[in-house]
């Protein structure tokens, strides 16, 4: 019986007067792959940004790896092994590909390890190696997503939060990206995956949460969700 | 022809100082999108503190060579000015980080006025003369022509080039520089990568102030004096240089500074003949502001300015 790497209780997040997340409970066990699906505007991105420390919650608690994250500033999250691949990729467009990857290792002083990790990213995404001196903003959307994922890998996460990694990408690129996501997971990295493509997400993950206007309405195994009639109708287009 | 070359030399000297100061404006703008109008006053304080420190050094250790006294005075003035820049950000700008953009701008003007008043309290209203530590700075003849350049002017150009090259290399090649660039492009994500944004912002103010202190000291040395009022005009001109180069762009600030110095100097040299003596060379300030207006109207992004739209 493994322990929870992440435990979220009654989390509420608001932008001024707009309540985007209205009291959610969530947990992720060590090594688990969990999907978070829901319609546009449901509050998925807000949830991930809050888990990553970019937004402070108005109420509720986030316990990650035994620590209450509320008091910890965002720049100390990465060295605790928490990484987010943000929605829209969030690459540094006027930094080169390699500089973007180096930013993933910003809090490490082990240059040898950082370079080895970058080489590993290049091994997985040879296009990035070809373009390592190019400004990241000049890359295609798929390549930028590779940079964003590669950058997160260089930070050696224990918990990787992914926000719509397939957004705006051609199906063949989506396949490639998901191959890598599965590979990272197979190395023991715990993941919370937000996806518009709910079917792909549930096929990749073991469990899933369904979010609707700021609340978690269904929580179940991926298998059960895939065969849940309501989920099928709303998110799987069947 | 010799007049022209002389104007070029003078232009390079002024331009070097504008460039050093413009870097301070552009670095802060690059990270905070804030025009730190108090920067001119930081330069002024740098000049005044340098004069005080040089007097101090000369009185403690009389008989030292001028270059050594200058270096010692400058090395004392730089950290003091850095602390000033750091404090301005902490006290005046940081609490307004989330305020509408007009608020910190007005605050910047307030900080300017405050610094000017404080300078008057400390150093008085009349100019302080720059100590005559270099003896008689007789001009050298350049290329055997009737073109002259003083030791101080040579120092200004050389020191400015070294500092600007150092800054550009730091920003392009070091981890700190990379973090500064990342922060200016996407502060939220830089935070995710483990960058403490506040530290980077402080560093930006501290570095800009250090360059400003050097520029102020060189300015005072070049004109043999400084007073509490010099910050306004030199600040405005360096700001113009930053806009001309493309605000937010470091190489642009250097280019804009040099270009503005040259435009001003060459313009001042020929404004008399061009207007049949109606306007004399003391009208040189109109060039800077004509440039500012023209750039804002025809090319607001400046010479090396970034494209406004970024791809998603
Ligand atoms: N920066 C913001 N300021 C104000 N409201 C926001 C902001 N970001 C998101 N919202 C609102 O919060 C709700 C949840 O948005 P989001 O978390 O982006 O949803 P999702 O990722 O599921 O599409 C939406 O109603 C959205 O309009
Ligand atoms: Mg979203």
C-alpha cells in the first residue's frame, strides 16, 4: 500500500471575485498516472497552476511529499520535484532550444548531470538536437511542446503536471508526445495529466477525475470512466 | 572636415555615457515593463557621491596619482549607488507590482523629485566642482589633425566599451544572464523553473545603478562639475536613447546611446550654419527630443525593437 504523493483537500481558488475552483479533493499515489478531464473553463488549468505554486489557493490544503505547500514560494517547488508543463507550452521564445532546456536545470549545480539529462532529451527528440541553437519561438508547435516536456524532464520531477500537451498538435505529433509521456511514466514519475482529448488521457492513465465548473463530479478508475455513459456522452463524443 | 571629425569624437564621448545610462532604463523595462524615470537621478547621485568620495580619498591620502584616486572614489560610489537602486525598487516599486501601469510611473516621478531634493539637502544647490585630480588634462591631437581628445574622454569611451561588453557577455553567456532573459520573457514560467523573480528584479536595478554611477562619475569628470539638477536632462536623453534603440533591448540601448550622442554632436556643430546663425550650438538639446518624437511617431519599436506580437 503506497502512500499519497499528493493530497488535496477542499481546495478553493478564485481570481478576484471569480471562483474557478470550488472546493476539490484529490489524491495521487506514488507512481500513479491520473487524468483530469473536463470541458473548457472547468477549472483544470487553475487547479494545475495552484498545485504548481503559481497561484495561491483561497482555501483548502495541498500536501505534497509530506509537506504543506501553502507557505512555500513557487521557486522552491522545482527542487522538491514538482514540475508543470504549462498550457500553451510556456517556452522562452527568445531563448534557444538548449537554453530552454538548461532552464529546467536552473536549481541544480550539477552541470554534468544537467548536460547528461539534456543529451537524453535530445535522444528522445532528435529534432531538438538538430535545432538546439535555434530560438525556441521559431519552432513548430509540436517542437515547442517537446521543448516544454524536455525542460520539465531536465528538472528531474517526481510529480509531473501536464496541461493539455496535445493542444493544437497534428495527430502524428500527439502520438509521439504521448509515447514520451508513457516512457517518462514507466520510469516511475508520477503524473497528473489534463487533456481535452479525454479518450487518449483515460487510455494513458490508471485513474481519472472529471471536473465540471470548478468541482470534481466523478472520480473513478480510467476503465470505469471510459465505460461510464455520462462521461462517454460528455467527453468521449460517443 | 576636421570640425566634422571633432564632432564625431565629441559625439562618441557623450554617446558612451548615454549608452551606459540607457542600459539601466532598458534592463528595468525589459523585466518590469516599467520606465524607471528615477534612473537619471540615480546617475546624478552617482556623480555627486563620486565627487564626495574622491575628496575624501584625496584628503585621507594626499599625493596619490589621479587615476588611482578616481578609481578609489568610483569603487566607493558604485556600491552606494547600487544600494540606492536596490532600495528604490524595494520601497517604491515592489509594493506596486500589481498596480495599473500608470501608478508606478507616477511613483517614479515622485522618487525623482525626492532624490533631487535629498541631493540638494546634502550637496546644496550650487554645482560641486570635480576635484582637479588629473592635473591639467591637456587634449591630444588626433591623427595629426586639428581634432583633440582629452584623457578623460578616452577613459570615458574605453570604460564604457568595457562595461557594456561585460554586461552583454554576462547576459548572453552566464546562468544569471539566462535567468534574467527568461524572466523578462515569461516571469511566471521562470518562477516555475526555480528562478526567484524578486532576486532577478533586484539584480537588474543593482546592475543598472552601477552602470549609472559610472556614467555619472564620468559625466562629472568630463564637465568638471555636477549638481543636483543634472539627472533630469541626462536621464531624459538616455531614455530617448533607449527608445531609439528599442526599449527592452540591450544592444539597442548601446546603439541608441551612441547614435543619439552622434546626432546631437554633429547637429550642434552644424545648426548655426544651417539656420544662418539663428540657432546656436546651445540648441543641441532639440535634436534629442526631435529624435524622440520622430521615433515615437514613425518607429515606436526603435531600431532593434522587438516585434510586438509573439507567436503563440
Ligand atoms: N487569469 C484569470 N483571471 C480571471 N479568470 C480566470 C483567469 N484564468 C481563468 N479564469 C476563469 O476561471 C475559470 C477556469 O478556467 P481554467 O482553469 O483555465 O479552465 P480550463 O483549464 O478547465 O479550461 C474560467 O471561468 C476562466 O474564465
Ligand atoms: Mg486549460
